[in-house]
C-alpha cells in the first residue's frame, strides 16, 4: 500500500512540475553552448584519450556502462534527442545565422522568423511552411543518420524504452523505430487535420498537395487550411507526451541525451526527472542543462558529434557491425 501511495505521490508531483513548465509548441533548435561552470560530480570523457581513474565517480563510469550494456543489464533505455542527431543528414537547423532554415525563408518577408510556425499566420499565408515541408518531409530529401539507426538498434535489441525527439524530420521512424517507441514532442507528418474545425484529413493527400502542388490542402468540411500534425506555437503538445512521460522516467535504467541544447521545456527537464541513481550519458558538443550545472555522480559526458560518439560507443560494446548493417539497410531502401 505504501509503495502505491508513494508512486501516486511521485506521479502527482511530476504532473505538477510539468504543468508549471511551458507547454507552448516549439520547434527543434541547434545545439547551443552553455558557459562551463565547476562540475565536480561530472565524469567527462573524450573517447580515445586517457583519463585519471581517481577523478571518476565511485560507481558509474563509461566503462561500467559499457560493461552493463554488454551483459544486458539495461532493459529500459530512455533517449532524449535534439537537432544534433540530424545534422549529418544535411538538414539545416533553424537558428544558425546564415545557414539556418529561418534565414533561408527571408524571401517570404516573414514578420518574424517563428511566424512560419504560427497558426494565425498559417491561416493568412501557408506558403512559408509549405516550402519548409517540401524541404524536410520525412524520407523525401534526407535519410537517417547513424544515430537514428542506433536508436533502431536499441529497439531491435529489446532495450529501448522510448525516444523523446524534439525534431520534426521524422527520421527516427524512417530508420525503423516503431512509432510506439517514439514520442515526437513537436509533432510529425504522418497525420493531418484542419486547423479550424479539427477534422482529420488523409496524410498522403496532404503530402501530395504540399510536395506536388506546392500548396496547403483545404478542409472538405469547412474549407479551412489543413496542415500536418506539426505542433505550432500556441498549440498544446501531443497528449502522448503526458500519457507516457511519467512511466518512462520512473522505469528508465539508462538515459541517453543526444544533440540537444536542453533549453525547451518541458522536454529539457526529462533527464532531471529520472531516478537519482539512473546513469545519464550526454553526447553533445557542449555541456548543457543540469549536466553543465553541477551534474550527478551517475553522469558521463561524451563530447563531440553524435554519429562519431555513437559509433565509438558501439565499438566499445561490440555492436559496431550491427550498427553498420542497419545503416546500410536503411540507406538501401
């Protein structure tokens, strides 16, 4: 009875914490740098370089995590992914000056960059978003990265609890991750609906209209504009997030955080909601979030690009050949 009460209390506290954060829709961002601060509890690793064993925490190191992966001790790996996992696919991020997608939309004379994801602006002018959709529609111009295939490999080995992705490129699903193992926090292109009356529309018809005709389809009921199920500013995140995040953070026995700035709530808080003794690996160009501000004794930081560090991790675990085979299969389709 006490266990159930404690679990219920934890769920209520987590629900309150999530409710206190902004649930407004946001889009994926590039990896932002945090100013480094003292982090005595953080085990920082640059793969291929020697380290001082005395600086490692008593219990969790890269070596202990690798050994546990080899021996199958981790059963519920929770992944938090940001724009950095898709960079090597060639997809521009949104905010990098000069090359970001926002900069490339200047020809539309947007009132502000984020208007492309504004519902009211979409009603007036859908062309900027249609142009973006033609660029990044899943499986059309871009293929999954090695990191996306790593997620699929975790699923194939039966140890993936869930991937929480901040991206809208859909490359996790293209790589073979079952949608049941995905929470696409900012939406996806696999369904569509009218933004006025909410009527569901066929996703393939929406794709055809946008990619082939270059326009947003009209609702057959109210003639309002139809869009894919991408979360725009002012829209609520998919209910799937709230439905699953409680159980996922409570049951996770390993957390992988990859290619994200950890700036956008509530996804940014997922690594902090797991159990205090749950190992956390950050694969990123910079320290971010709570990894930067103190960290935990269960933290491991693998500095660098996602694909490179994922490959090196798989080398250590003995999964590299499986990873390469999965990547080859994905790119042969």
